[in-house]
């Protein structure tokens, strides 16, 4: 496993989503297709860094026109974590504020990060990192020294953290790196390839929805690199009777 491949979200309107990812976050708009699942004509929008690297891709389904909404809750991926160059968080505080995005400064796992939300409500965080060689996109107006490298990881809210720590370790070969309060950080695959998994204990929210619906993360995909590795990983995930899709 070489870290993550992409994160896919169900969002609001297409224009609102493009404005957020391209004009606010300065990401590269790499392509537009349609969702090949069901009869509704839903766009599938793709954003990334300069090279379109695996581990740097965010994709979205704009569901507002279709009227499908989701519910954020526990036992659900909730937080999109993006990696930015260390020392760039002050720049991002100003840029986000200039574009009307409410930003919260936070200290998480002994490191500063910026917390904010997509217009549809999905939680985002910018995490400053050292040594990330993925190249940010500058065509969106963000200088190279501040541009987003790619995905840092995902925050998953869980009601039974011990079970999820075991699953990430056994099925995804994740290594536990840190624990702070109600949050445990694991690393899947190589560092700086988007494989940080942060498990957050959440026993207060209701179960989140597991379907298409505005305002929720749909899935977090891993980079298996080869079909042989993918088959091996699929077997490992299915061994404890966890259902998987064909692809």
C-alpha cells in the first residue's frame, strides 16, 4: 500500500464546489466526467496538485440539484486533511479569511492546523508538513511555497476505536504513530502520500449516512499500485467477512 489515491465527496452545487477548490484553495481542475451509477446525470469533478498525483486527488459529486442530502455522524469519514508546506499556515489564514471562509486555529497531535469547512459543511483541515516532495499547483494563484501538496489523510469518527485501530493495522497495514485525547493517528503506506488515518472517538452523534448525499464524504480510496497488490489487499479485507465491491 503506497498511501491514499483519492477522496470523493458528495457536495452542493457544481459552481460552488469549483469556486471553493479552485479559486479559494488554488487546486488544479483536472477533469469533469459524470457519475456512472444510477440514472441521474450527476457531474463528477476532479481536482489535484500540479502533477495530478495519486494521493493528491479530490473528486466530488454535486448533488444539490438532485435533492439528495446526507447526515454527518459517527462511524463515518468526516474530515478531509490536506498537506501544505510547513510555515504556510499564516498565509492560508489570510487567504481563507479574504474569501469569506471562517477559520479556526487548532493544536492537534502537538501540531498547529487550520480548521474550516466546504460550503456544503464537510470538515477540512490544512496541516503543515516538512519534506513533502509533491508539487503544488500555482495556476490558481497560490505561490509555490504555500501551494497544497495533496491529501494528508482523513479523519474518521468512530464509536469503537479499538476495533478500527485493529482493522487499519491488520487489513491496511497501518502503523499507530500517536494518540492524544480522543484521537489516534495511524499511517498507511509511505509518509507524505496521503495515508494519515486519524480515528476520532465519537459516541454522541447519531450514525452518519452511508450513501450519496450532499454534505458527506462518499469514500476514501487507497493506492494499491498493482492489480496483484489489490487482489491481496482485497483478500485481507474480506478475511474478517468485511464486504467489498468488485473494483
